[in-house]
C-alpha cells in the first residue's frame, strides 16, 4: 500500500449544483482538524467524498468489470494501451501507468477520504448536539463508501470469496483507520476484508437508521441493505442475500417501461428505480468518451450479445445510438454503442447537466439477487425466483408478467435463465466480469471480437490484477499475487 498521507477532497458546492470543488492534498494535522471543526466542513468533505467515489467508478471499476467480461467488442485502433492490456488479460506488475496501479491508488484515496470523516466526525457529535442528524448522515455515508471500496478492491485484486473453503486467500488491505506516514500495512485475507465490509455496512445502518431513500444521490439505510444483498450474494450467503434484497424490493418499485431509457439517458430528470446513484453534473466524462461513437469510441456491444435481445425489448434501445438534431454531423445516423453513458442532448441546453448519473444500486439488481438466492440457496423456491424474472422480462417487453412463460425443469435450468437475464439487465453497469468470477465461470468470447484472448479457463491467476511495481517497491510488507 502507498504511504498514506492525510487527504481530503472537498467540494465547496452542494450536490445539486456541483459546480466547483477543492482538492486539498497532504494537509498538515492542524489544518485537517481545523477543516473538520464545524458541521459545514464535514458536509464539504462528504461532498468531496461523493465526487471521488464517482471518479473511481468512471475511471476504473466500470471499465475493469466490462473490459474483462465476454460481451464487449473493443475498437483497438481507438483504445489506449492501458485498456487493451486489461482486455487482453496481459497486465503485469511493471505497468505503473495502467489500471493495476491506478485502481489501487485511486481506490485507497477514496478510502482515506472516508477514514478522515470517520476519525473526525464523532468529535462533532458532542460539540454540536443540535446537528446530530447531519453528523450521523455523514458518518453513515463514510462507512458505506469505505465498505463499497474495500469490496471493490477485493474483487479486483483478490480471488472469489470461496476460492478457498475458509476465504483465507489474499485480499487487500482492509484499512479501518488513518495510518501513520511510515506505516507499511500488509494485505489480509479475503475473509478479513469481507468482515470489515459487513461491519461497515451495519454501522452505516446504525447511523442512517432504517430510513428510506431521501435522495438517490446520497446513501441511506436502504442503500446499505441493498449493498448487503450484493455482498451476501458474493459470499454465497443466499439466505441473507434473499432477505436483504426482498426488504429493498418491498420498498422501491421497478421503473416503468416508458421511463426505462430516460433513467439512464436523462438522469437529471428521471431517478427511476435507483436506490443510490452518483451525480455526474459537470463530471463523468470517462465512460462517455469510452462509449461515444461520434468520437474516438473505445468499445461497443458485442454483436452476438446484442442479437439476444428481442426487437421489442426496451433494453435493446440502449445498444444503438442515433444522432440527434443538436449534432448536425451525425443527425439521424445509427451506431452500435453503449448508450447507458450517453445522455440525450435534446431538451437540456446546459451541457454540464446532461447526465447519466451512475446507478450504483437499483432495484432490478435486487430482483436478480433475490431470484439467484432462492434458486441456489438451501431453501429453494423456484416459483418465486421465476416470478422475479417474469417481472423484469414483462417490463422489458411491455406486457403483463402473467403472459411470460419461463420453461425450466430444475434449479440448474432456472439458474441459467437467471444469469442470462442478469447479463441483459445489468449489461455494461460494472458487473459482468465480477459475476463470472464469483460464479467460477470461464471467460469465453466470440471469435469475432478483437481480443487477443478468446477463452480464459477458471481458475486462473489472471482473474486478479497484479499489485503494481510502485506499490511493491514502496511497501516491504506487500505480497504480490501468485504468478505475477
């Protein structure tokens, strides 16, 4: 791990405006304590944490999940070397200018932001008792973000939770404090990492209370439960995965078919079914550039995968970009593209407010978690699992769930159907590779894709990234992943 220094990214505007922010690096201890001496400073730090959190997804996590998956076609002439190395599974320790370094470095910057809030916010509870609700909201958010980030980092650098029977294989560094400048912290087991994730999400719940979703742009008690559902699924704790998912499903409705596309492409007006999303006002350009067919498009949907969507499936509309009147050069022209990150221009004159607002958690995922958990768990309920899938398919096809037929003769059959639906519903949202990995599945790409590697058999050391050379050099306690 890099030598931690106190770091705060503070944004001096509200989430709703997000017009400017202040990054303050390497602050002295007195400056840090001064910054956190009032609730206003704490609020600014929370907004800064939100922006750093978004940037991590926009720059690193979504790309790592999709470039290493099996339903993306990369345009090699446009794609940079860092992305190609990940796409071809050719990352090495020496790649200090690529994803192995930045996924770690930027990830722990976000964790450090959260840890600053967690260290200093409790002091304000006694100093400003009339501001307890605000302080607890920021504490809850910091616990939530730290949990998500340790979970994400473990996904990137550690093998699946059940790679060993007791999850004793190497994870990352589950940092739960602000280390000293010279601390050299070692990696711990995946179990230790997940233990911190679960603990943090439960502490987030304690601070939020069992609230609903006051704003989809901030974490809540319901968001913590949704994240617990995801984590439990990765652990194959199916009973708790189903329980948490159902709690969320009972309180948040699926977005209607009519609003489905706008949930992604007019996010500023359509919160949709999101439990939490990350505000991209004047930000979030990384994934937009990655997907934009009117520019140097890096990647597009793999043609075979796109062909699996029925013509009347509303989700298929998000796989074809049609140039708008606002862009005279491309008006009316159609391109294969990942449109979930390409906001509509029409109807929004403020370019900074054309937003795709990353859907970190949405209720469709909860239906899929619930279905998978009921299908694979000890107390199988295949009928209810199938009903979950019918609800998603009916919405996609614009019909009633009672008209949807799902043919299966066993849990194995139904599980395959659930995974096909999950791949379609959550495509390109930062899940695919990590889904294949947690399920111990091979990476199999069509021969027509541009990847140098068409098949990667599980298990394989390439299912994790290497720890970058600069990190290995800076921390003598660091252990490299096997075979790198």
